C-alpha cells in the first residue's frame, strides 16, 4: 500500500492547480471548472504518402474545429520516464525443463541490453484535455462524457487509437510529470486514500519545489525550466513538434487553446484590419507631407494587411476558425549543466523554424502548473492563430510496437531506435509472409523467430525446408530432422489421419478427403486436374477406406497407405477412376513410391524439420503438399492445448500449381481457429505475385516481414500493400536485416543489429564468412 512521503512540504501540494480528482477521471479545477483527459496514440504520419498526410492534416483540423467557444482544450506532448524495471521484467524468459536455459538467459540479457541502450525507457505520451464550465459535478460529467465520445469518434476516423483516462490514470500521468527522475513507482489506491483522509495531491506532489527567475528545482535531483515561443515565421514546417520531441530529453510541449466564437472572430479580424488601414492612411499622409510617393508603404504595413485579408477570407470561405493559443515548452534535466545544454538545443531547434525561444522569467511556477495536463492555464503569453496554423503542430510521427510479455523480437524501429516486440497471437490473423532477396537476411530473420518461439513458448514448430537450410538449428535444439528422398529410410504417410481428438469439431474424413483430392489433382496433372466425376469417385473411395479403418480397431500399425487407395480406385472406381489410378500407380509400385509407406519417424517432437531438398521437381511439389497435411494433423492434435507454428520456405512453389495453391489458401483461411500460425517464406517474389491466389494470401496475413526487394518486385508490392514512397525507401537497396514490418495496422521500418558474439547468432547465421569462421 502506498505511503505518503512525510518530507513533502505543504507548498508543493498547493502548487498543483486543482481542487479534486474523481475516480471517473473528472477533475475539478475551480468551483465551476472541470476537465477530462484523453490519451491518444501515434500513427505513421512521417512515412505516409502526400495524399495520406493531407487526409490526416484535414482530419486533425476537423478535431480542432470541433471545439466551440464554450470548451477550452489543451494538447500535451510529453516525453516521460517509464518504469524500466517493469519493462525489464517483461523481457525475462522463464526457464523450462530442457537443456536450453543458458541460451534463454543469454537471449534475455541481449533483449535487456537493447532496451536500455534504446529509448524504450522513455515514452512520448500525447494527451488532449478539455475544460468546461458547469454549475455542478453532475452537469460537468454529462458535458465532458459527450465531448469525450465525439473526440474519440474523430480520432477513430483518422485511424488513431485513444483511451479516456480515469482518475488513477490521470494521477499517474501527473506523478510522472512532477517526479521526472524518481525511481519510486506510482502507488495509489482510492480506498486507502479515503481511509487516510489524504488528498490525491499527496500521492503525486514532488518532495520539494524551489522557483527562481528562469528555472526551478524539483524533487531531490531535478532541475526544470519553462519557455515560450515567439511565432515569427509566416509558415511552419509540419515537423516542428517532432524536432522538439525526437530527442531523449524530458521535454513537454503544451498548447492551451481557447476557441473564438465565429462571429466574434470575424469582428476581431475586421477590427484589426481597420486598425491597420488607419496605419496605412497615416503613413500615406506622412509620405505626402514629406513629398514622397504615398503608394510606397512600409513593408510591415503591407504584410499586416495581406495577412489579415487572407485570414478574413479563410474564415469566411474555408474550414478555418480562430483561436487564442498559449504555447509553452517544459524541460527537465538532472543538472544545471545539462539544463544549459538543453536550453541551447531548444534555441537551435526554435531558430531553425524561424521563431524565438524565451524563458518565462518570474513565471516559472505558473508555467509548470500550466504545463500539467489538467486544462489549467495561468501563462499570460498568447497569440491568435487559425485552425491550419495550429494544426501545423501535427502530433503524429511513427507508431511503436512493444507488446512485452510473450512477444517476439523483430529488431529496432529505424526512426525511434525503440525495440520492436510483437506477439503474433494477438493479431486478428497471425498468418505471415517473410519476403526478401538473397543476402537480405531473410533466413536469419526466420531462424530468429523460430528460436524466439522455441525459447519463450511451448508452441510446436514445423518447418518445410526445400533447401536444407534449417537442419543445423533444428539439430542444435534436439529437434526431429526428417529427410525425404527416394533413397531415404525415413518415411511419412500421406494417408495418416487423426481420429481421436475430441476437440476437433470437423469431420476428419472430410478434411482428409479434401487433401487427397488435391494430391490426386497434383499427381494427375493437366490444366484442369480432376474432373467433377473423378473428384466424386476419389471422395467416395477415401470415405470407404477410412470408414473401414475406423470401424476395425484403428491404430498406427493398421493406418491405410496409398496402395490401399489405389486398390480401392481400381476395385470400386470403375472406368471413371481409371485415369486417376494409372497416374497414382507410379507413386505406389513405380520409381516414385517414396510416399507409399507408413510413417517411420517420430512426429511427436516439439520441433520438426522436413528436408525435401533431394526430391525431384515433381516430387518436391507432392512432398510439400504432404508436409502440409502432416501439419494439419499436428494442428488437429494440438487444438485447444497449444499453438502450432508452420514455416514454409520457397513458398512460391506451392502457389505455382493451382491444386497446391488452393490447399495453401484453405490453410491460410482456416488455420487460426485451429491454433495454427503458418508463415510463407520466399525470395522469388515475382513467382509469388503471379499466383492467382496471392490476393487471398495477402488478405489473410496480418504479419509481413519485408526485407530488401528487387526493383520489379517493389512496384507490385507497393501497389498490393499500399506502401508509400517514404516506406518503400526502407526496402530499396536496404542492408542486411533492414526493411519494413507490417503488424496488423502498424507499419514500421526496422533494422536488426543482432549481437554476433552470442550462441544464438552462431545457431542462426547463414553468412558464409561466419560459417567459415566457425569451421576455422
């Protein structure tokens, strides 16, 4: 339970400018003033196309214009320290009862090192606080809740996630703002607060505050200063806010906005215009008296007239409103020396944007109070701006992805250098694709996710390996390597069926029939595969075989094989099945009879790799399809107990043939509800994209890990995945381990700098130089 700090002086609590914070998040600032806060999150503005940026900018203007003159609002953008210990706990990997806990410890240490060296210990938080006047708390809540719902709708239309903060969450935000360098976690409980009779301010106030002319001391080891800006430039870049907040310092940018009534705004501008016209007449009189040309006016007068006329025109004809704005910047540092360096940096950023930074001398206390996301403003510096002028402070830069517990590591965000940690099981559709040219780091990325999954979860992992790339990793993890070839003594039976899974609500014979029809279509070949009559006969024969199998004490030793299917087709298929039976015979008694055996390998191992490199071209396609059926069997057994990960290298081979493509799409559509997570891997993007089924694959894949792409592939991918030119740069001539990750609605550029001096790296690398060093 939280304990109050006895060292706090009453003055620190008195500095915090509110009367009461309520559990629902309503804050009473004065007797008749109440506020509420919404936290909103980032979207990819910096990587958006020109049209997308215009759309976001326009919607943001709509958000600003939503507020009328009865509602003041505050935009707060603050870099805050987060509880690093809590983040580090998320990266702990629990030990398991196997021989790989040393690698788990190494991996966990690596992740923690990446976290500490990056920016994940600090987070940029964005708040919108709105304030209303009301005669009672009840009336205030009605107004505030209505506004909150409308604001969230507008944010949602922009693709921006948001949440309404409750009382405890608002107090936690204030605690972080007022205790910037404290290592103490925020501990608060409403019941304890009521019993103790303490004020909510007692839980958030700093231990001390000391204000001087241009800065202040806060807490035991913190220094701060509050500044404002003279907006001298006629136009500002839409990256001005990003410039201030993109460094690691604890910077807070605050905009207090007070909307004008539209009629009052027009009257105000017309009054200002009249004043400047008077100045113009006075200047013309002076020029005439002095013998100068009265049409030659001072540049400032002409500029004022042009600006006011444009503003008046915009207010009358465009989606523009007028606002009083107070802009402040609060900066924290751990020493006076750092504070001076920080001030110099802020001055350079401000000067770069053609503005002037100045300290709020003798108003530091008012500046600090006004910088808190409460909806309270006691800074007298303000300026009148239009909607679009305020909207230039676009609060969006790039999204982040850090899901913590059970999430896999995918590298660092190229823009923010924060770790990218994502849990594919949380996606609506966890199916995935990993795409990249040779040498782009594709194999390493796949192995990293496989190893991450193996170390952190109990998921089963199955790999279809046409190029024999994965067996060193599988061997190191005590996995089962199954080499399938015409000379191999290891066999898998395409007629295997799972008949004893109570969790399975689908008819196993129907599922098996669907697979065997696809297999027969691949074996028979031809442009159209099987005819409708042939499909019907194959289905009937399959049902006959399995009905007999299930009714006679089924076991692995009596499992049907392809020879049984051939016999059934010949005996009961008649003339219709003759073509199918003749085509199948080569795979039963002919030279390609590698799959006419009962399964002779252990398929219960947690990680299995099917090595099909030595199969010929025709058999390789058959082999890949049969491997997929084995995956279906494993998924069926695991259903309701654990997930099954399936990695298919050279995935384009399966999509080349109509029969295997359809079966793969069926897997992509149905795997999720069975607990399966398939991942297609390929470097032959053109072959992949030429498949008629690629749209279905893309539509059912919420995870795409895209490394460097060839020029021809980039254009097609950009069109299919709606990739902007800015995003496309990250897969154009990209270095090893660099690219774009698509994780649901989040699109991030990444770079993976995996430490080379680790056991994990040695297990995963396929770099010839690394392999040569291992041999030497």
